[in-house]
C-alpha cells in the first residue's frame, strides 16, 4: 500500500541538520518513491510504499515532537481508483 507522509518542521534549523546527518529516517521495509520538499517552506512529503504501516508509525514518532509534525495518509493510484469505480 502507498502512503503520503506529510511533515512540517517546528524548528527548521534542527530539522535540516537531522535530515543532512540521517536522511529522511525511513527504515528497511518501507520503499521511498518520492522525497519532496515545499519550496520556501519548512515542510514536505514522502510518498512511500509498505505492507507494514507500523513502520511508518515508528518513523513518525521518531521524527515527531518536539521538532516535527507528521501525518500519514493512505493513498491509491489513479488506476486503482478507476478500477474501483
């Protein structure tokens, strides 16, 4: 299943330092399809794929408070949406 991990930094300097040092923090078992950053904003999105959503919960908790707000949104492709209609 695919998910969008939406994030927004509460402390852009600390978040940037952590990102440069450790990457996006997604662990084995989760495939990152896209790593997107909003231009001029301390926020962005990851499009990921996994059959273990608990790993996303763990990653969001690790990146979350106090420096980040994270939300995880399950998504399907346009082709999957068409097939469901």
